[in-house]
C-alpha cells in the first residue's frame, strides 16, 4: 500500500498533487522477488539437457536409417556434445549467473542438429566412396566437434575477460580498425591464399583456413555501437521535414555513405555478396535503433538500391547470381545446378520431410555448408524448417529483449546490433537457398560445417549474455559494501525493476554541500526516488 502524502516543502500541506508511492512499500508487496532473485541457471541446465536428448535421438535415427545399427562413433559424438556444453553452462554459472537462460540452449540445439546433418552427409559420402571403390573421406562431423570445442573455449574466454561490456566502448575505434583490416585483408592477398569458388573471403595458410569476415562483423558492431553513442547528436540533429519525416542534413550522411562505400568495396574486390549485404544491413539497423527515425531507413534503402543496380551492371558475378535467381531452372545442368537441386530437395521433403537419414541431401553441392537449410528441409520438412527459424528467432528476440532491459546506451546498441546480426545472416542464408533473394554463399549460424562461423557466433552469444547479465543483475550484487556493511535494502533486477514517477514539484534540491534527503527524488535521478 502507498504511504500517506507528506507535507510539501514550504508549508504547502494543502497541495493537490497526488501522493508519491514509496519504493520500499512496493518491494514489500513482492517479498519473494525482493528477498532472492533467481538466476534461472537451473532452467538453462534443463534446456541444455533437453537439447542433448534431441541431438542424441536424432543421431540414433540417422544411424538406424543408414546403417541399421549403432556404432561407437555415435557414442563419441554424444558424449563430446554433453561434455562441451556442460562446461559452457558452468562458465555461465560462474561468470554471468544472471544472464539470459534461453540463448545458450537455443544455440546448442541448432549446433546439435547441424552436427547430426553433417554426420548424416558423412555417411552418404562414405557409402558413395565405397560404391566407387575409393577410400572413405575424413569425417567432417569429427572436425566440427573440434571447431565446437574451440568455439566454446572462445565463449568462456569472452565471458571471463569481459567482466563489464561497457569497457569495450573505450576501444571502439581500435576495434573498428581491426575489423576493417580483417574485412579487407582477403582482397589484397594472392588468390591462392584467399579465393574459393570465385570469392576472395578466406585466409588460408597450409591446411587451415578462416573467414575473417565472420569476426569482422562482431568487431564492427562494437565499433558502431561506440560511435553512435559518442556521436548521437550528429544523427539526431534537426533536419528538414518532408512527407511527414525529418530528414538529416546532407553533411550528416557521411557515416552511412562510408558504410555503403565499404560494402561496395567488399562486393567489387572480394566478390562477396553476402558479407556486403550483411554489413550494410547491420549498420542501417543500428542507426535506426539509435535515432528512431524512419528517414534513415528510407535513405539507406535508396542508396542500397543504387548500389545493387551498379553492382548488377558492372560486376559479372552479381549478374550471374541474379540470372540464376530469376531463372533457377533455366540451366539446371550448369549454372543453376546447385539452386535447382536444393529446390528439388525441399520439394521432396514436403511438409514433414523424408525422415533423418532417409533422404538424399548429398546430391546438393555444399549440402553441409552453404545449403544445409535444404538438407534440413528435405529430411525434416517444412515443419522442421519452421522450428529451426523459431530457434533463430528466439536468439534474436532475446538479444533485443536484453537491449530493452539494460540501462546503458552502449549496451542497448551492442545487444541490438548483435541480435540484428543473427537475424540478417539467417535471412540472407535462408532467402538465398529458397530463391527468395540471390544466393550469397553465407554459412548458417551454428549449423553449417566450418570453424570461422561457429567460433565467431559463440563469441557473439557470449557478448549478448554479458550484456544480459548486467541487465538482470540485482543492484545489491553490484554495490560495493565495506566490511560489516549491508546493502540499503532488497533490490529487484534492473530488467524487472519498476520506475517510480514523481512530479517535478516533488524534487527538492538540497543546499549546496548538503547530503541528499533519503527517500526523496534528486535532480538527475530521471524521476526515480531513492531507496
């Protein structure tokens, strides 16, 4: 219940202002929440166990349909999966106990289903090699387990070495420079070290190769979050109104034009349509989140359309991709073979799929990397693809929810930018394989075979969990109390706390040098009373 109204300063006891509800009484109405805040780590552990059960069951189905028996490889894959994510859960419990409990299990389930499909394609390749009298190729699933281990090591290192996400904003320009170097490095390397299937997106040394663009997207997201916080006035300054929207001044468009130029440079010099589209989309979405002005989106779409037309006019690789997009069955034996085979696989799967291990996803080129969505659609059907998209949607929306909950502006932009990164990448990958947009050759996050994407995306999840921990952590855990001291009172998590609204007249300014009055709002508190 609310406390009775106190007399206003200066003897204005007859004031008609409504009484102010004291926060101490509100927490008294919620003693369970105020006394102890659940970290929800038990929920995360249960969801991880559920993901392990689904993954193990899917492996059993694949083995039963392919070999009619269970072999020792299945046991190794299942135990490795359980051990690795068990270690990741312990790291979250130690370094970020209040973090979101849903994101890591969603990533684990996507990773597990991708591992199942990679193992299933390994069996098909081994059967084909045996039929041709060739030696069996190396199993990609075992390599994927090794990449998963490295990715979770990076996950733990990020959780450990970034105790406060706000420290990243201090190194925004340095991080942005490193991201640009990684993004442009394949363009200046010899084709023997950087080019695969016509795209210069790799750095290959010996038998090991990485795609630096996967790490550049995270570094550049950190940079733009820091930049937008520091230069907020540049983007929110008044401009001219036209058609009901406020457009920025021409000189304020420089950051967006620079992002456009970088995206076009990646497209022209590296022939990487996917990274170019992702980079520009991430920058545009973050600018909109920072300014809330639809005029930025309109301007971004206009210059994107101009860049897309220029690329289609002058870049032969883009012309070929657009031609295949417009006519996916025009040359199924040559230029559109991959897209056509993927569409045939999706049509074969239908609504419920052929069943794990009962289809022929190996007939599609790059079925475990760029086209793993068509492999999933063939054996799990449209229903299975919808479940996968729902899992990706949960990861993105939980990141956006974290952005809404955290109090600092840098954390909001960082979490929102990383959430949009996953969302845009999934749209680019899935839209390309179903012929909604031209195929870009991007890897599906957490599912596709390959180390760069897997390691980078686990670093992304670790950063979002770090921001989420700051959003949900109770204030009394953050407060530094001296020996023998206790916090002033019970606190709810910041993500669940209520805002106490007071009128301007209730804000009392103490004399210069005097301590603030307990229980009364002070200037700069943003309308919140002090507990």
